[in-house]
C-alpha cells in the first residue's frame, strides 16, 4: 500500500511510484510512436488520405469508458471487501484473546499461576500463528519462519503437508478448547462463546478465499484489453486528418487514460498480493501480533512495520 504524507497536487501529478505509468509506459510509448509514424506519412508523404472520421472512435470511446468504469468499480469493491475482512480479523483476534484471558481457567481447585499462564499463552500464540498463516496462505507463500516461534516443533512438522494451514490451526485450536472443557477449565456456558469466535475466523478466511479464487471473468478481461488496444492503435488513423501534427500528443493523452484505467483494474483485482497498491497484510499481521502479545504482558515485542520508500507491505 502506498503511504504518503499528503503530497502537493504538483507532486502527485509527477509521481511515478505506484502509478499506472510504471506499468503502462511500454505500450504507451509504442502507441505514441505509431501515431508519430502515421502523422509523418500523412503530412509529408500523402498517405492515409481516406475518409475515416472521429465518429466511430467517439462512439467506441463512450462505450469503452463505461466498460472500464464498471470493471474498475468491481475491482475496487473486491479491494474494499478484502480490507473490511481484515478489519474483522483484527477485531476477532482481539476478542478471542480477551475471551481466552478471562474465560479460561480452573475453578476448583485453583491451578498454579505458571500453568494457567502457559495455557493462555499457548492459545494466544496460536491465534497469532493463525493470522500469519492466513496471510501466507492468501499470498501463496509456504515459508513458516513467522510460525516457528509460536508453535511447537511437532505441530510445525505436521503443518508442512497441510494444503490449508490456517484451517488446520483452527482445528487444533478447537481440539485444545475441547480438552480444556473436558478438564473443567472452560465453563459449559463459555465454550459456545469461544467456538463462535473460531467460527468467525473461519468465516473471515472463507471471504478472503472467495475473493482470491474468483477473479473477474477472464473473457471480460480479455475483451477489455483487446478493445483498449485496438482503440488506441487505430485512433491516429481517425484523427490525423483533423488534428494534423498534434495527433501524437492527442493519442498519447487518450492512450494514457485508457491504458491507465485498464491497468488500475488489473492491479487492485487481487488485494492480497504484494504490489505497491495491495493491502499491507504484513503490517496488519505484525500489528495484531504486537497487540495480542501485549495482552499477555510481554514487553519484548517485534517492531511494527514501517513504510519503505513510501510503500507499506
């Protein structure tokens, strides 16, 4: 995610980092070069003197603008829904930690404080591990460096073969809650509350997986790309007789708008990636970890992620 300290209007206009121009400049350069070639052939060598007006390009441009607007709105809806789901994850993990720290513990006889603290720490660490595992799962990353300090060696080895590690962690969480209920550490009235929190985490994960595994239909994306390409390549042939030597400038401006809108829709379609404008899942995961470990009273905490070159991952 791009993090900026309220830059001036002029700085925004000329910025390149995180803008569509960083991805569209090759096709923009090619289209502009083609328009320069067409203009030279028309003005100096008397080619392309056929009666092709701007009318078809005006009609196609109107429809293309509507299509691009619809696609970008759809892509942003996916981006915003992903952010809302991770906002729910922040709240759900905090609530589950509070429930673990207040609802779990033996009634009679009282357990040693060290044993109670160890049980609660194990469950809170499992919550943190689940958050990190979900981030890695959504980004198709299999490394478990962030999970190693939070889980035991046997469980880490068992997770290596799991295709869906977050769900495996939730299953283990449920097994531990059942064992604590069997031993009398969880009241019968409190167990459904804890189970509801686990269900909420599973619902959040399901929403994220739905966004990731259901992209915008490929046929629609291909159609938009093709129409934009044909429109921008054919535009100089339609306006050179009217605009003359200014054709390359006009084509460059129009092509930048259409190529840029097309690229923005592609970039935010999957909000869980690692592009500059994707959601900062690593920063959110680290914030959750720090918040939850502070609830345990820990002071040796990892630092929060900071933007690097204006980008928060």
